[in-house]
């Protein structure tokens, strides 16, 4: 993870947490992103006080821009997601949603790239080594959580548990019959976590190679920007095909689950989306800064 990636992730943690998190993260967390991002960057890079000041000042500006210009757009985007969900999500709708999230991530990447250049260009060899150790620990955690060192049956069980939890979080409880049918739909899904791990390692290797050029900002800045925005470009043909196929099958899976929903479950789903829309609109009107007192 880079400084710009932390900026993106901290903002998207709240702004796009619909994928994984709870609605309460939006109002409670968004006003505190400055603090959270500061903790994250310190944990990864072990910055000196002057470097922390640079990061904090630049992140506050990014946060204010995101609140002012991006949150209203997220409300519009989620409104379209809600409208499509009310009619029933097809495979192409799920893929449209994924593409929309990627596009919004790229917007943040482009905006954060100049700030990331300034911070990363001043990293010491010791700070880069600290980052390498932190990422190695994260990689080991990813292997444990996704059971990549265990047989396929254990990995499939973990995948099933994650997907069922996500679906129930969004649509409410499933009947016994629905759960049985969802589990049956999960069985043919590919286990793509090993591909994700391979992609993580690729990105990290590219980043450390890129950092070797940080002394020449005229070269470093555009290459960092390109690396942040076009994160899929360095994939091998085999990896790219595997990731794309995994997403297509996942889109078909969610579309099939959508067909199982009762009217009450669909209302629960669209109601959650409406909550996010209202949160985005309200947060967009508030002032920036980590000292805001955000209500729940």
C-alpha cells in the first residue's frame, strides 16, 4: 500500500463501504478519516514528525475536495444502483456497479498522485524497509484469512461463509430453502483468492521498483500516477483472464441470488442503499476536518 493508496482507501472505506461494511461507518467514520489515515500511514512508513505534517496537511485538502465534489456524485451513483436493484439486478448491472466503483477509485488516485509523490520522494531506506516488512505481514495475514495454505475444500468453505454473510447483511435473513439454494450457487464459483494474492505481490514488486526512481521527480511523478490509476495493466495474460473470468462468474452469481429475493428482502436491500444516499448528501454539506462531531 502506498501513501496515495492509503488516501484512496481511507476515503473509500466510508464512501464505498457498501460493498463490505455497515452503514454506520459512513457518518461515524467519514469525519474522522484524517485521523485514521494518519494512523495508517504512520503504521506503514514510520514517518518523521515533519513528514507526518506534510501528509496530514495534504490529506486534509484531499478530504475536503472529496467531500465537496465526490460525495454528491456518489449519492447520484447509488441512486442509480437503487433504481436498478428495485427492478432486479442482472449480471450486466453487477458488472456496471463494479466498473463504476473502479472508475471512482481512479478519480481519487489521479487526485492523490501529486500528494503521494511529495511524500514518497522523501522516504528514507529505513522507511522503505519498514513498509516492506509491514506488507509481508499483511501478505501472511491474507494467506491465513483466505486459507490459501489449506486444501480447496477448506478454501471453498471460507468462501461460502464470506458470501453468505455479505448477502444476509444486505438483504436480511435467508430462509432455509434460500440458504440451500445460495450455497448451491456458490459451489461452481472459482476460488480466485490465490489470483488476488498473486496480483497483490505483483503490485508490491512494481511499487518497490518504482520507489527506486523517487530521486528523479520528473520521472517518478508520472510513473507513480500511471501505476496508481492503471492498476490492472501489469497483469500477465493468464492472470488477467483468470481475474476477468472470476468477476464474470461472480456477477452471474449475484444476479442469480437476486432472483431468489422476496419483496421484503428487496425492500431491505434498497432501503440500505437509500440510507447511504442520504448519508452522502448530508456529509457533503458538512465542513471538513477531523474535529467534526459526526452523529450516528
